[in-house]
């Protein structure tokens, strides 16, 4: 969540809102060249 907020404030284009999966949280963002990347935060045990 911290990185998502910092990146959004820096102007990163997120293609969706963060979502929760069994393995952790994930959000998809786009780089300057249109490539899509997943930002992951592993679930805590």
C-alpha cells in the first residue's frame, strides 16, 4: 500500500485498484513505454 500511494503521487498510471488474492495484494501499472507490470505484496502468514 505504501509503494502504491507513493507511486500514484509520482504520476504512475495504474490500470486498476489494488486487489487481494490468496498470495497477497496486487495492482497493475503501466510504464512509460506501455508495458504492464504487477506490483505485489506477499500475504503475511
